[in-house]
């Protein structure tokens, strides 16, 4: 059985297999994005981000943990969103239920009932590498929290595709906060000092991604336009889904205005957040090199986002 094999092999060997699995998943993600016609600027930034992530994973076991968990969730998110096909005979509900059980078994070291897939070697590596850390239980809590957020949002969209601005912002905040806390704990940062950063970033990573992918998500039935905007302009879900091109979507009454205002709002939030991040991040990590590395990753994302938020 996959799980028993992974948990019995030497850790160094498991780490190599996990790194190969990361590269495979992220490579397929790049190829999928390229086939779907993602812009060259956006695709180039994605490739650069993944290259840095995999390189850091090779030289640092801590970054390898982050990269492994990211790759596992990246694939799961694609399946939940319909970007990658589920297995024949599998539904969204059955997939989410099976993944929940697998996650539960892996995090509790009960492998007898785990229905492992090949990508679950990433979970096995995460558990093996972190089980001796003092923050192991907290890390597991963050992983479970992130999975709960992702699956509940995916299942919610089937019954209630339109939600309020407040609900969208609460989800973005919780998702970003969970990811940030996980990464900081893995890297040995100060959790209490991190809260200032979490509050400042206020879900901006998720919010920006949703804003940039607005049209593509609408085509999949994922609506990140607040319900209040649609109701105010009498725009139905069918009208959104009938748009075959991005210009058709933004030609709908009020949508272009919402896009401009939302873009300006996100830009202002990023500028405010970067001032807080720049002044407080040194207190999260005691290691200067690590602080600079994490700041670089955030700033790189910031510049890319602002560049793409021209509306």
C-alpha cells in the first residue's frame, strides 16, 4: 500500500520523491495555464514563482515542506474548481469526502484506512518531516483549516453561487491568514508578531487572484463579483455565464464600473499593506536572510499584481 511504503522509507529518500512529485504537479499546472492561453506576463511570473519554490525546496527542508503542501493543495484546488477532470465515476462530493478521510488518516498516523493517491506522498512527507517539531499539532490544524475552507467553498458554489461582498472578503482573509500562519510556523517565525502582517494583508493574495481571474472563473461558474453589485444592476447568473468573451462580461451594466473601483481599492490596500509589512516583518523572523527572502517573495507578488491591475 502506498502509505505504508512512504512511512517506512528513509526520510531523505521520501524527500526526493516529494520533490519530484512537486515538480510534476507544478509542471502540469504551467502547461495547463499555457494551453488555456494565460498571458505571457502572467505565465512568466508563475514560472518564476514555481522555479524559486522548487529551488528553495531542494536546498531547505523547511521550504520543501511548504512546497509539498502547496503542490498537494494546488492539485486539489484544480480538481475542486473543475480545472482538472475528476476520475471516471467520481463526483465533487465523493472526491471531497474521500480527500477529507485521507487527510484525517495521514494526520493521525492511521494508514490502515487511508485511500492514498500518488500525490499523497506530499502529505506523507509533510507528516514525516514535521512530526518532531513543537508546532506539529498547530501545523496540522492549519492544513485541516485550509482544506475545510477550500472544500466548503467548492461545495457552496453548487448551491449558492452568488455571495455578498462581506462573505467573499471573509473567505479571502481566512484563506490567506491560514496559509501565512502555516508558512511562518514552518519557517520558525514568531506567530504573535505575524498577526500584524496578517491583519495588514487582509486577504489580498486571494482577493487579487480572484480579481485577475474574474472572467475565467465566471466561465467555470465561480463568481467573485459581489451579489450586491449584480442585484443592483439586475444581472442574473445566466447573463454572466452567457458571456463568451471578457469584453462581453465587462460590457454588462455596472460591471466595468465595479472592476475599476475594485481595482483601485485593491491597489490602495496593497500600498498600505506594504508599508506595514516593510516596517514589521523583521520582528517575525530573527534570521535576516530569511526575512529578506520572504519579503522578496511578497514584494515580487505585489509588483506583479499591481502591474496586472491596470483597468
